[in-house]
C-alpha cells in the first residue's frame, strides 16, 4: 500500500511568513510524529499524536510551531513568523501504535528554506 | 530529558571490513532501541531494533548489542559493501515510551 506522504516536497519562504506542511500517514496507523532534521544533525522530535488523545507537544521549539491532526489521519504542521533558523527538512512518521517499540515509517520530508 | 549520544560522526571503511557504531542513552527506563538507515536524499528506514529483554540480535550482516547496565548499545555491520554507505541513526524511546530520541547520526562510507 501507499506509504507516508508529505507535501510540499520543497518550500521556500520569506522570513516572517507563515507556512503549512502536510502529512498523510499510512492508513490505519494511529500514531503520527513530526521531526525536524537540520543539515548534518539528527532527527529532532517535535510532536506526536495518538488517536484522539491530546498531543505530546514537548518537542516544539517555540510557540510559533503548532500542529493539528484532523479526523485521526492527516496532520498539518504550521510555523508562524518563520525565521532563518527554521530552515530544515521536516519529516513526518507514522506507526501502528504510540508505544515506542513499533516501527516508525517516515515520509519523504518537506525541505523548508527561509530566506 | 532523554539524551542519546552517537559515535563516531563519520566512519570510513574498505569494502569487506566491519563497521561499528556506538550509542549511549541517559534514561534507564528506555526499553526499545531501533537503528535507522538514511541513504542520501531518502527517508530514514528501520534496519534493526532491539528490546531490553535481549542482549544481542542479528539479521544477516547486521547485529545490535545492548548493555542495559552501561546504557550502551552498538550496531555492527560485517562484510561491508558500497551499498551500506549511508547515515545511520540510533534511537531510544523517550521517557513516556512514545516518541524516539535520535542520535546525531554516523555517516558511513564504504569504499571499494
């Protein structure tokens, strides 16, 4: 079946603008995660969703970052008033359950460039 | 919070040699430790994982060892091939047992 998809694949924006990144998880996967990968860095956890439970927002770097997951499926990561340091690849992943011992399947990522 | 340290950051080996990547974690309650491989321009993919109830797991040329007392786990690749060249990430589950905390990655280069 289809894997995790993300859109857009690339996004160039000007400093101060808002951006929205979209993630479509694998059908049936109840857990969804957002990560940020800066150049030469590891995968930085941002936020995760499990079903209808309140999301774990502990990884969000500032209040400019927010995310929603509608209907337990598609998720949108929003970055308000973008800054140059927000430039990175934003990866979404999904898994069958929230417990960490379930394989996370990653999407292709959205490369965000803030000028 | 949970912290995962990964070494080395880069590793160059000749084809056929072995490669070892080491990670340490801080949260003694972590019970799940996956390894992901990310080829250039592609998404990370799980290659092997280990749970805390075992000390070693092997899958063909890849093996992972875990020392819970030392909070240390390692990836071993034997008989390396050029297609093993990639960035490898170790991870440990977070305190809440939900998200994964990743190391900063090891860039492995296998030359023929």
